[in-house]
C-alpha cells in the first residue's frame, strides 16, 4: 500500500500555523484561548458534525491532581504507514491540547462483538489498565456480524455504565463512513445506536461517521489511491482520528471546567437517566 | 481407520461447536452449549488434545512408548500445527483483503483486527511468523502450537510420576493466575487471547487423567459417584449464563484472576465448570452411540482429523461471516452457511482420510 505521508515536522508546523490562524472549530462552544487543538487542513470538519460533548470528571480530577493522564484506547487499527501511529498521534495531540500534562496511552484491539463476548474482554482490559479515560472505537465488529442494533445498544449501554460506575470516563467513537455502507439500514442503525448510548450515558461522542461523510464530499481531488476512492477516504479518516478525538476531549474538558464539576464522585452513573435493562 | 469412539466423537462435537460459534450473530449460535455455561468448546478441545497425547504416547496396557519416540512425535505434531497456523492466517488475510477490494469496502479490513496487518505489514509479517500477531478467532492454533511444543516436558515427567506432572502444571497455572503471566502480542499492545501458561493445565489434566484411567478403576468409580456434583455445576452454569451474573473484575479481591470468569486465563471458575460438564456428560456417549448412527460416525470422523477440520472450519467460518455480512444475514442465509459449512467439514475429514488411506492411522495428539 503506497501513500504520500507528510513528515512529522511539517505536520506539527501546519498544526501550529493553523492553531494561530483558525478559530475554534466547535460551533456551539465558547471560543477557547490558545490550548484548543485545531484541526489540520485535511481533517477540518465543522464541530457540530464532528462531536457531541459531555463532562469528563475523571480526566478533570487527574489533571487537577497533576497526575499523568492514563488513557485506554480501544479498537481499530493504526493509520496506514507506521506502527501504532494512532495512539502516538493521539498522545501528541492531547499533550499539545493539555500543556503540562503527561498523557500515557495503552492501545488495545478488541475483536468480537460487544453484544456477545467482547464486552467481557473489555472489562478485563479496563481492570488491567485502570485508566482515567477509555477512548472506545465501537460498533464495527457488531455491524459486520449483523448483530441486532437493540441488542448491541443494550450491551454497549451496560458496558459504558459499568466503566463509569468505577469513576472512569468514556469517549465513544462511532464506526467509519464508507460509500458501500451508506445505504445499509443495519449499519446505520448501529451508528445511531452508538449515538443514542452516548447521549443516554452522557459521554462524549466522536462522530466519525458524520465527519468522514463530510470529508468524503470534499475530497474529490487530492492525492490518488491505488485502491480507489473509498480506501483513500479510509486512510484520511485514520489519519484524522487522533485529531478528532483530541479535539472532542479538549472541548468536553473545557465544558467540564466551565460548569462546577463534582470533584468527589466524578462519574457516578446518572440516576435520572432511563437505564436500559442489562441484556 | 479408528472406529468411532468417545474421544473422537466429543472432539468432533467441539469442532462443530467452534465452527458455529465462529460465525457470530448466526441463528444457530444460541443452540450451542457454549451459550449455557461458563466454559465452552475451547476447554473441551484442549482437554481432549491432552487425552489424545496420552493415547498416542502410551500403549493399551498403559506402558509408555520409548521417550525419544514420544518427544519426536510431539515435535512433528508441533511443526504440523505451526504450518497449519501459517496457512490459515495467510488465507484469512487474503480473504479479508480480497473481499474488501472486491466490494470496495475498507470497513472489511478491520475484520478481526486484520487492520493492523494491512496498516503495518513489515512488523506484522514478523509477528505472524512468531505467532504474536493473531487475528480474532484465529488464536486457538497458536495456543495449540505452544501447548504441544511444551508437552514433552510433562510427558517425560509423567513417565516418572503422573502426580509430579500434574503438580508442575498446576503450579505453573496458579503462578500465572497470581502474577498474571501471559505471552505478549506484537505488533500492538496486549497479550495472547489464550494464555498458554494457564491453558496448559487443561492439556496436562487430560494427559494425566488418561493415564490414571488406564491404570486403575478408581477414576471411573469416582467419576460415576460425582455425576450429581457435575450436574449441579452444569445447572449453576446455565443459571449464571442466562442471568448474566458474573464477578466484576474491578471489585474482586486480589489476586483478581482467581475470582473472575475470564476465558483468556482459564480462571478457576471456568476450569471447575468444565470439570462439571465433563462429569455430567462423559457417560452420555455410551448411551448415545448406539442410537445416533450416522451423526456419531460423522462427528467421530471430524474428530479423527481434528487439525485439518479445525483449519478448514476457521476458513469456512470466515467465508460464512463474509456471506452473512454481504447478504445481511437472516435465517435462510444462516441455514445455507451452516449447512454448507458442515458438509465442507465432513468433506475435509473424508478427503484427508482418503488421501492417507494407505498410510498408518495411528492416533495423533
């Protein structure tokens, strides 16, 4: 697989310039001062299409105590070209967004369906890593296995509630957009289910599907891909993932800060929310 | 060719169960016993592999064959399984990549963590040869390679004392649980899905019990007496599986792995449940065999050729997943996928036996 890669320095330089030039991408967000990471040219998506926000109490208290921020990044592969570049990029993007914070990222694959065995494995991973935040790319395997969207939603809801009940924050990332799946009803129901669960459980969501959909309308020209347009879009999506996740975390964090955050029990599951019955 | 027997029958049964369970979301999944207990077909498969090592390295009178012969036999089998793992991995990756290209759908590249391979082929191909890079559902054979690779140690110790062999294995198992020893994955973080330091205990258990079973009647007497206990464990397993009650890995005391239900580490709860299943269902074959005729012969034939059938089953289940994905699934597709898969497994077993009909058919581990 060949593709043109920007060098690290160029990328960082571009990010710096953009940070200086571009106003905050979040449309519904008060414009933040310097520490909001902006998106590089190729990854720019309007905030409303990129994420929904929610509070990140555990991350906030880790930052408050000047501890290193421990993140467990689950699912998906690294961007093409270099090993583990997604976690490395996410770490860099977050450290840019949160100056003076040491971020450590544990990146794990989680094959299998959330609706069957994988949510058990997730619990094991969380117990092993004991992170402050779980960034979870979820839904792809269940979509591929044609899992019923309701069964998926209730398992995901249960898993997210479990993580949060242990005072750990969660950021969900929904599945990718690709043209051949755009009209697939089951696939869209899985994407919707991730959104519903994120809203119900009050966790931030990176709307990768929407973001890639937006980018796909914009990237008619540009670098070619020997495997065709959908593969080029997929590469772009993987390259932008880290930036999109970092921006979602930073803006959510800004909101956590803006409102008085409960310091002691940061992530007790909301009792007022209609909880789905555990499946 | 060996006549149908209990070991081959249950092995075939485990192979069919694994095949069905490896097409996630399909209609028939809920009719497999794996859904109704803490342990599943993987335990059965590994235990029977251990039992078969016993059969292969001991005569009917319980006298072991020459030590060197056992070691070479196990080494040859290790090479054979390793070769199967490489072949199956390559075919699986090609199927995934081919489907993604054909359907112009990069989503498929993420199947079973294959994305890591396509993202980073340079490291991944080394990891593939080292077996530290594994695809989801393609992780039993690497375990099997390691288990048969280290089996000579337990077999040789077992020639002196079966108790010593069991103690060595049990000690390694407990230490791995307490200190959370596992083999790392590479490239990428994490560990093996099947922790060989833990799972070896089941292989050695099979080997040791086969030895005791040959030597005296005590084991058989006790396993008959313990049938009610086995049934009680099976019922408890069904209740726990159906209600979804299980320990919270963040709430249990340390050492954590002694109390959870994790498949990766074959935790004590899973081991105990498997022993219960064994006690409850082992006598069933004698009752079933005269009544199920062709089914018994079919399953035994699969069990006799377990490596080929397992390998083909992995590939067929992946094809089944792709078919389900592209067609959207449904009962009709599931029947077609499962039906043609079972025919495919049967054909594989028949083909292997046809090809080797003129060679010796000693049982192999």
